[in-house]
C-alpha cells in the first residue's frame, strides 16, 4: 500500500508538485503530543489550507516547519530540499514567509516603518537604518497600496484596526518576496469586509504564482478559497483533498462534531 493510501495528506496527485512537506513530524510539550507523527504534503502553486479543531496542533505544526520551535522528530522539506531544524531566517531565505495567529507588528512604529523592518533580518535599529533606501520605501508604499492601507502610512501601528494590522503584517511578509506564504488565521478577529479583501488578495497573489498554506477556522473562507485542504486532529492529518472531498469525509465530521 502506498503512503498516500495509508496517510491522509501525505501524497500528491499526478501533475501536482510538492511544496512544503513533512514526514513523521513530532513535537511534544510535556505529555501533550501537539504534533504527532504528522506526514503532510502541500501543493506547489496552490492555495492549501490546514484546518482542525482547537488544539489540534496547527500552530505548533507551523512553528516547527518555519523554525520557530524545534521538532522532536521528523523531516521537513521544501520543494524536495530538507529544511528540518533550520533557523527561521534560513527558512525565510529558502522562500517561505509567514504571518502569526496574533499579529506580530511593532505597535509604536508607523505603518510604513513596520513594512520596512521586514526587509532585513538583523536587529530592529539596523533594519530601519538599512531600509531607508528609496527603492525599499517605494516598494513598501506599493505593498501598502496593494493591501489597501497606504492612506495609513504615517499612523502608528497600534492605532489601526486589528484587521488593518493583519493587512499590514501581510504587506511585511510580501516585502521579502516569498514564494510560499503561510498565514496563521488571517480572518481571525477581522470584520467581514476586510476578510473579503484578504481573500481577494490571496487569490490575486496565488494567480501571480505564490503558494499559500493557510490555517483558518473560518470555514466559508477556507472552502471558497482553497484548492487543497488538510485536516488535523490530535496532532496528525486525518483527511486531505479538495474542499468537497474533506467536507464529505466522515472522519472530519467526527473530529469537529465528536459524532
Ligand atoms: N508552548 C506550549 N506549551 C505547552 N503546551 C502547548 C504549547 N503550545 C501548544 N501547546 C499544546 O499543544 C496542543 C496543540 O496546540 P496548537 O496551538 O498547536 O493547536 P491549534 O490547532 O493551533 O489550536 P487553535 O486552533 O486553538 O489555535 C494544545 O493541547 C496546546 O495546549
């Protein structure tokens, strides 16, 4: 029996190129196996979603694959190359950008400065100094325009709405031109109008060639946006496929509803 048949989420259909992938990824906190022997493949050039009930290990999975925490066991590859246990900077340099469940912005910096600090991986002061090149500023402004908050360029980040902060974080991620973008709950705590804008941006950026891996609880967004959905329960994938396939999967209903 192939890996695809035994492990939901592990395989890639014919004609699909693997993007980010894990084999046997495991991370425990004390007695809790937050990610438990997870073998998952996301698809290059597609909008992938990672869903699952609260506490099923999605954020821990993101943190392991982006180098924020060290997995206890398992392999992470990106487009066929191993990136297991690399530092977050090296993983970013490999082409993977990410956002956080609770926005990571500098509240007392302006909106424009927040985008500029994404350009350089060193300390904050150095990043700001180094980023004051005209070309970087032009690009930061262009990205703010793109996400629709250019009118807020001089505002301090703490003074804009939470949804606008999510858009700001996305602009910061785009500043380093990642090939693959991982978003942790882009719609969480965001009003419906801005959720719509985030969805449209994801679609546009995907049409331009960027791969997405999105953790999200908003099922309407996930099902309307995604090409490929992986479902986690208790730290491991229990189903994977198109939105229609996973919605009809009894294992998914059981995980969500406990039926
Ligand atoms: N730093 C930590 N220390 C101890 N336990 C942790 C830590 N981080 C996560 N956990 C535990 O690991 C499990 C998975 O948590 P995780 O946040 O990865 O799930 P999630 O699917 O992202 O949840 P949610 O959808 O609620 O954000 C939970 O039981 C959580 O309490």
